[in-house]
C-alpha cells in the first residue's frame, strides 16, 4: 500500500472484504452462495451481514469510480 501511495490504514482484511464486494457487484456478479463458500462462512446470512448487502451499491460505485480515475488501475 505504501508503494501504491494509497491513503489511509490498510489491513489484509480490507482486501478480503473489498474483493468479495467487487465479485458480488451489488447482486449482479458472482452469486452470494459462491462468495459465501469462498469466504468459508457457515451461512448466507453471515455473508449478507459481512458484505452489508444493503449498502454495497454505494461502495461498489465508489470503487468503480476509483478504478476509472486510475487510483486503483494498477492494482486490478
């Protein structure tokens, strides 16, 4: 993260959650059941809570904006 000059505090867990959110794509991407298996969750409900399914659309838009602006282009 230092090498990419990304602001803020970054931990490995953030990448796990961001990756899952990107794959879920607000319900338009990889099925929730598949993501749940990838993450090793014991239930779909746990994955819904983890991804905060109700608020993934704004997060997804923000991430896509950052990619479009080149902020994450080298890391996708």
